[in-house]
């Protein structure tokens, strides 16, 4: 259910039937309306037709691969995408985030983890109330406007995904503090379980790629920070 009590619709684009079945069964059990496409072209058409609230998208698909499917879905209308990947291949993941995926899950994954990710992505997609303190945050030459969710580096706009934006804000609001991966997972992704720290690491890399390596510090064996300790 969304915040107005309507049933939320999810499209699953996955060619492996056993995985698709397991995913759909679990999501239906959670109260979602779920539709399935076994290849990318049908998946894009299905999304145009049913306008889902979220897409669970396999990266490796016959015909049209998941990245191209994600691009086409996003070209039509902004749609939250949770990408499924067969391996933790960083270049694929970074490209996936760049073409508009909101998050990703590496196979094999537990149904519980899938549901947690789906709910976190959907929660993030809901319109957020503007923060009470709307003064832009400034880190080095980077300006973060929380009211408009825009980021600029040396006054040049930089596009961040919603999760990248929230990660940057979370660190910038507690400048100088070192936040562990568990804390970041809880605050940025809304997970309260024991989910992969690699998710945090690859999003940090993606933010650094866009805004410069110096923006986020790695504190060995502890976590990440913005600004000096
Ligand atoms: Ca596949």
C-alpha cells in the first residue's frame, strides 16, 4: 500500500522463470500487484502500459540487456528500478546506477532482503517534505540544496541518483563524524537488518566519481566521513 492506501504495482523483468516465480510469489504475499515480463522488449512495453510504481529488473536479459531496458523505461517516465545482478561486477553496477537504477541486489538474495530493498526504494520515491532548515549545505566546492535536491560542483550542476543524494546529505549533516556502513545503511536505505556493506561502498564510489575522490573520506575499518575529524 502507498501512503494513500492504494495497492502498489511492481513489474518484474527476469528471464529465469524460477527466480521470477519466487520474486513474484513473495511480493504478492506482501500485498503488491505484480506483473512479469521474461525479456526486455516485452518488459519495456509492459511498463509503458501498466505504469508500475517500481520495476525489479534483471541485468542479464536476452535481446535487450537490463541497462538498455532501464534507459528506455526512464526515457518514458521516471520509475524506481531495483536491479538484479548475477555477480558483483562493479562497472555494471556503476553504469546501472548512472542510467537511473535506484538500487541493486546481487544474486543469490533472500526474499526478505528483496522485500526490504523494494520497500526502501518505494519509500524514497514518495514525495519528501522539505526539511525545516533549507539552507544549502556546502562541502569543499560542492553545494547541496536540500529543498530542490540539487547538487552543484563549482556552480556546475551534477546529477546524483536519489540514494547518492541522501548518502551525501547524511554525511554532510554530520561533518567530521565517521559513520559506519551499518549506520549509513540504516539512515540512507532504511534497513534495520544485516545487509551488504558493499552496497554502501559502491554508492560511495559512484558519488566520488561524480564529485571527486576528496569529497568523502574512507576511515579504515570504521566507515566514511565528510570533512576532517
Ligand atoms: Ca537473466
